[in-house]
C-alpha cells in the first residue's frame, strides 16, 4: 500500500489500512469502512473520506479554536460534579437526595455549556470552507460519479469523529448524517454541516459524560489524556455511495439485551434510517451462529418507511398495507446476512485484540444484492467478563406476578426487552425531547421513542418504556449502557398507560409487563463464577428451571459446563403466553369454525369478530394459525437448545390449568369453570382428549421440527400423569379387554369396561401412539421421553410407568407434596402450617423409593423444585440416594451447588 501524504484533505476507502494513524486521519467510521471492505466476500459501497486536515483547516481559516477552548473551560465544573455523582451512585442507598442536588446543579451548568455550543455552531455556519478543501471534495465526488457511470450519484455524508466507534464508547448518533445528497456543492455543504454537528447539545453532553467516566476509572480528577477534550476531538466526514434499498436495517453479532453470542437482526422496508433511528417497530430475527437456524422471528408493525425524496434528502411515507404483513427479509437473506457478519467479526478479531463483538448496518437493493454500510465495535457486552454471570439485579417473583394478575393489577404486557431487570418508580409520560426537563430522578419514562437528545433525562430515570423501536434502537442501547430496565416497541404504551401517569408502577422488563403500584421485588441470588464451577466440579449435574429465553441467554456461560449442566425443566407456558392465542381458537380460525359461530349466534357475533381480528393481528406474516403456533413454539425450543448445545433440554408439554388458559385470546370459548383448577382438567390427560388431539399434535410437531433443525438435545417430559395408560399401552389394553369380553353383549359389560371401549371408539389414544403419528419415535436419534412424578400414583406404580418405555423421571416436589399431604399450595392458610412441606417423611420416603427403583432399572432420575435448597438435609438425601440430576430456580443455583458439593465430599465422591 502506498503511504498516505502527510496531511491529505481527502483519502479513498482503499487507501486506509486501519492503523491507529489512519483513525486519527479519517475517524473511527472511515477507518472501519476501509477494514470492512477488506473482508473477503463483503460488498461495501464506494466512497471517500474528508480528513482531519480538512476540518483543521476549516477551524484555522475561520478562527474557531478560541471559542472551542472556552467550551472546555466551561465543561470542567460539570465534569467535576459528574465525577462526584458517579462515586455516589456506587453506594446509592441513602444518597438519592445528594445525587438529585448534583443533577440540578448540572442542569444549571448545562445552560452555559449549550449556549457556548450554539455560539460555536453559528460561527461555523458563517465560516467558509477553505477553497483548496472545497475543490478536493468536489473533485473526488466527480471521480466517484465517473467510476459508477452516472452523474449526481446519491451519497450519504456521515460524521466520523476521531473518538468514536471504540470498544468502550460508540458515540452512535451524536453527530449528523445526511442522506441522498446529490451534486458537488451539496456534498461540500453536507460535510460542513457534519463539522457543525460536533458542537450540538448531545455531542457536548456525551463527550463530557465519557470524559468523567474515564477520569473516574483512572482514579483521578484530571488527566492528560486528550481523547474526550473538545479541542482534541476532530471530525472527518465519510462520503459514501447510497444503496437504493428495498430493505435495510441493523445487525449485532451478540444478542443485544443478554450478551449471548448469537446474531440479532432488525429490518424494515426502504432505507435503514427508520430502524437505526428507532422510529418503527421493525421485523427481527435471532440466528444461532453454530447451526445457522433462525431461532426467533418476529414481525414488526412497519407502519412507516424511509425513501428517497426526488428533490434530495429523504422522506417518511406510509408503508403499503400488504408490505406490513410480509417479513422485509426472506429467511435465506437473514441467514446470508448472519453468515457474512460472523465472517466480519472473525476477521476483525484477528486484527484487533480489543474487538469482541460488532454491530453494523446493511442494505439490500432491488436486485437482492446485500451491502454492508458500516461496522463498529459493540460497547456493552464486549467489556464484560463472560465467565461471571451477574445476577445482582431485581426481578418480580413469579408468585407476586401471578397474584398481581389475579388482582387485576397487570396494566400492559408486550413489546421487546430492551434492557433486562425490574424496577419501581413514578410513571412519567413525556411526549418528546422538548419536555425532558420534566423527568425527575427515579421516574419511569414512557414515550414514543428516544434519540441522543434524551440521554441526560435517561440518566436520571429508573426505567424506559417506548411505543416504537426494536432491540437495537437508541432506547435499548442506552438503557443497557446505563443498566436500567427498558421495554421498547410496545406499540401502545403512551396510550394504554396514560390513565396511570404520575402514579407508582412496576416495570418488569424481563417479562415485558407493567403493573399498578410498587410490587415487592426480589434480589436474584449471588453472581455465578463459571471458572469457579469448572475448577471445583460436582458429580451430580445441577440444572435450572427456566421459561424465559432472555433469562436463559443471560446464563449462556453455563454452557461451558457441558453435560454437567442442563435445563431440568423448560416450561413452555411462557411461550404460549407469548403466542397469546388459545390453541383451539387458532384451530377453529383455520378451519372456519369461528366464522361459523359468528353466523350461528348473533349474541356472540361482535365478541367472535373481535377475537378473529386479534388472531389476524397476531398471525401476520404466517399462512395459518397452525403454522404460526408451530413456528413460534419450535423456534422457542430451538432458542433454548442453541444457548446450551451440549446440555439436555427437558421440555415439559403444556400444563396450563383451565383458569390460566382463560388469559389467552379466545380462551373463554373453550374453558370450563372449575371449582379447583389445581385438581382439574390439566396435565397429560387433557392433551389426549380427542377435542385437543389436533392441537397436541401441533405441540409435538414443534418439538419434531426443532429436533429436525439439529437440536437433538431436546427431550420431552409429560406433566401431571395420573395413569400409565396415558403414556403407553392403551391399544394393547383395549385389545385385552375385547379378547376377555369377546361374545359378551354390550349391556352386560362391566361399567368401567364399557367406558374404556367407548373412549377408544371416541378416538382416545395414548401419548406414545400420538407421538408416532407425528413421526416422533422414542429412542430414535437419542429422543428420550419421561414423566414428572408429581402424583402419588406415579410413585406407587413407578414399575408400571417404567414398563411404558419412559427413560427418565423428574420429581415435581411442589405438586408431589401437595397431593401426598392434601395441601393446596395456593392456599395461604395451609401453607402457613410449618409441617406441611417436602420434609415430611411421606414425601421423602416416596422420593427415595422411586430413585431406588429407577436406579435398579436404568431409568434416569431428576428433581425440579425448591426442596434441595430450602429443606435441610434434602440435597444430601438426594446425593446419597444417587439421583442423576437436580434442577432449581436461578436464585438457588449457587447455594444448591455448594450443598451438593458438601454432600458429595461427605459421601467421599469428591
């Protein structure tokens, strides 16, 4: 490569080698574009960089250095208070009042800061681009047009600062970008506007905030490091040919809200500005970089899109209705995009020791050609130690959430988790950035969207909720950096929550829920140090009970434990809530029975019509309710298996109770009212009912599809099994009865025999037979099937269950205890009696006898519940009984690990 001139005004993309010197010449974005173009197989639109030297000449000719220096002087008191605030925030308890005082003082100082910034901008606007710089810009634009073979090529003119796109701070959105710029004079003017944007409010604030952060980390109140000094940050401009995009968006090579090293993609029709700016709810996909399976796929509203304006620039237009119901990228395009960005990540890692993950922007033109527009380091998870799982966050406990729902205190559920966690605070609906001064410390902001102008207010807030945006939008990214819970893309928050403005609420970002009042939050247990677990292994594998995929992704470092870790119980009910529609309503929607009910019962017509409309909204982008259900469930299962590829993933089939099904769209059409749903129409028997046969097959089809996509570590477990005939052997049993009572006329048959034969004739079949009908064969390709032991008959007849062909069992100690002791676990009065617990000898002896019987017959045993952690001696009893695995909730993971380790040491295992 020919060395660059010492002080060039313009540098082409291909003239840069991405060394530190080149970053100081063309800025972070310009240097990264050059490196991106060197990755084999990656297409980057052509262009050139207007360098630091051009900017420096502009400042010099227009005498701008002095006012910029004055801005630095004015910044020092603000930075001093920011340092003080950062230190107080480390020990926030009891320091809120002092922090509030600092924030108020900072707001006062900002008036002078921003006024000085405005003076600088006005002087720059009056300034002239040096003639030699202007000639160079125009000449290179003409050359670019000639290379492409047309005049007035539309270009994007993007700011590229010398302190941006770093692994520790992205500076995304702090300076301006100008799209669809055409003509020599217009390009030169756009470059000048980029320079001017270096002194906008948000850019000044961001530089000062990061300077304070760096000074704090350096342990000093002053520093010779010039990196965030206003006078030492220089702005270049990237001039790049635009892609007339059919669809465009963003891609991260790490999951934005959890840190799992999967690939997250968001897109919309038209130019990517709608996605980058977080102004729509985009389509989104998550791809497993090991199997290239799409493990999550969500259609956005995409009600608006950005297109070229014929007179220059861009404009927002309404997305045509048919396009809203179609995914903006095909599955093949998603996978190609994921593969390409993984290649970029691999290439960057070879050349940059501090690079870990990346985020970029892409466009696909009308010929379906993929272009990478930019790529930069991801700035949150790249800085974290992946061997430490931080669990010191607050959550809404499951029982608290259920009680709040029963009490009617769930206000809203929906959207996308932008940043995990739960928080309480005063709801503050803020229409736009002009009113951010209304935000007080501890507020939960509810707004349509955020942009960089919002950052000062976001730093004061406890949480964020937005109407639009995806997991890669501004609100999500900044909330993650700040460590505050955030839900984006709700579509309805500002409208639905308006009634509660100014009131105390609880935001549960993990489950995308908002509740009235301040619910009691729980600190999730101690951090998990994976290296510590690897260094002191236990013989008994310890797993987790999970239901939320984003929680699982947060725990991805546990995958390093391999077979010593498992998902002991994957509750699919959370996915069914996400699907949101009663599965029989989906079936009737497909076969036209819902429409028929509209015609048949006038009193129900309006209600049924509203259900149909809600189903249509849910199933947008899918050819049928069946495909919607199977796709959503199979992708959810694949998502868990992708996080822990070397672990068993034990999927429990549906165990909703009738009252829980009522919460789904259309549930009231199908669910009976039961006096005690806990003992009612639930468990495996419900799935075997011929009325539910088709939908049970959908569930099994989803499992089959997930395994067929390469996730052979998925096993199946049936819940609430009351009789071995539910599992297997029903056909043989009926044959025996028919043989035994051959020749006996029907009226003389014993009543129970008659009922068995009627059930068979009505279409009842056992679970193994139904699995085989969908192509799931126990034992084939390591497909294992088991049951939950949670009913006394399971323990008493364990030999009969083993004969059905199951290969494992798992104790559900919560249900097993309530059924052995006849204690309703939802009854507060009974739960207050201390001797009603898993410690009861009837429960303990049942567990021991089942383990012994299973061990003697080669059947794997496990347990799911709180007993190993909360009941003294229970974990040791399990270890001494040679149980094969233990599963607990996340907060109990480390305490249970320690109990098992101690028990194994006493037994002499380790």
